[in-house]
């Protein structure tokens, strides 16, 4: 996925961690648990909260459900857990060393160095407003779930998650896995209340790692609806079992087709309009982003005194090593302009200026 966000990579590590852990509880092969540990480390190095929540919840459910088998294999399986634990410990050491190299302190992340309020939890000194409370966390959840209902499938608002409870109306041996998916979905969603920012200007991205559970439970909900309709038909005695099952599947399929049509013919075209020329800037801040993207003179530095424009548009265009033909900088004052000129004497400086109607011009300094 073309994204600077870490959620896509976190989902990758989470899915393979879960897959390897499930394989281990089925076959008890040492390398499955070792690979699960490797992917757990990858998740930790990508998004710490996701690693803790998914790792603990999934391990508790899957290994706790197999405690009898573990007890029977206790004498032979403990070295496998020791080896996996050693991989986890190595990953934690790498995480701490990375922090040490980047910030000078193993316990201080670059994210916190950039913004000291960027911490998980409740209390003073957290978040944009100097305090994060449980009530604010509930508002965060409300905002995340609201945008999830809009963005997940492009279905009518109140139908997005309506199929999930129907999963548990089925009568088969897969209910254990339905509970597993629901558990991970609920725990991970509730955990987001402890983070001060919803991030919904890019959609429900803090719930991105719940996507596998949402997809599986929705699919199971469609077949659960069909199973319920079939049972109702047989109870009424109006039809024989086989036609009843076929009719029930037809009704559930028709509903699914109607929901997908809503996405294709209403939601997706509207989204294409909304995100045409999308910058992430406040709606009131008009700017011709195409002009900003298209202006890249050689051996130059393009400046802006607007923090939003720099943060949302120009900064990602920089060469990470700052050796590119065109560099982009935030210059809120003349002193900063002078410092940049002194640091890069061989580069031409251009100040970008944005008119009230969004038109962009560049003035050579």
C-alpha cells in the first residue's frame, strides 16, 4: 500500500503472527512458534500497542484453550517456549537500542521526542490538550467507530456491522474461531481509548489491524443469516429442506449484492470526488497542491511559513538524506531563512505564497 503510515505493515506482521500461532497449536512444531515470535517482534518494532494487545490476547486465547495438551507435553515442549521467548527478548533489545541511537535514551521513542504528549494512557501531560481522560477515550472510540461505519464497506451506515452478530446464530464447529475473531476485534478496539488521538482524517486507521476479523465475521454473518432464514423456513413447514436452504442462500446473496451495489454506484464515486486533490489540510485552508508538487527547480530550497502546508504537503517530498535536487523547509521567520541560506549557500531559495483562493506563487529570495 502506498502509505507513510505503519498500519499496513503492522497488519502484515499481525496476520502472519496469528497464522503461525494457530499452526503451532495444531501441530506443535517448534519452528511455527519460532516464526510466530519473529513476526511478533516485527509487530513490536512497527506498532508497540498492536503488538501488546494482539500478542497477549491471541496467545492467551489460543494457548489457554490448549492447556491440557500443553500439560501433557510439558517435559518436551518447554525448550520450544524458551527459544521463542529468547527471540522476543532479542526483539525488545533491538527496540531499546533503536531508541537509544535515535534519542539518546532507551526508554524515549523518537515519536515522544517529536511531541512529548504522544504517549499511551490517561492522565496529565498526554495529548494535544495536556490531559487525556477516560471520557475523552470514549469520544475517541465513538469517532473511530463512526468513520468505520462509513468507510469500511461503503454500505448504508447502520448496516456496516449489522451482519457480525449473525455469525453466532450458526450451528457448526467453527464457533470457537468466531469467538476468537470477536475477542481480538473487541479488545483491540477498546484499547484505542487509551490513545489521545483518533487520526480519522485518514479514515479509521487506528482500527486497521482489526480488518481480518471484521472481514471474516462479516462473511460468516452472511452465511449465518442464510442459516437462520433456512431454519425459519423449515419451522414454518412451508417448504422442504433443500428448496428452503436454496431460497435462504438466495435471499442472503441478494442482500449482499444490494450492499455491494451501494458501494459501487454511490459510495465509491463520492469518495473519488472527495479525495481528488486531497491534502489532509483543514477544509477552510485552500491551496493548489498540484502547483506545489509540480515546482521542483534544481539546486533549490522551497520554503513555506505555513506549518500545515509544510507538514502535510512539502515535508514528505524531501530526500531523507537531504541531498535531493530540491529540498523543502519550514521557515516561520526571517532568521530561519538566513540560517538556511548560510547552511546551503549553493542553493537558490524560493518562498511559496498562497493566495486566499488557493493560488500558489513562488518568490525567489
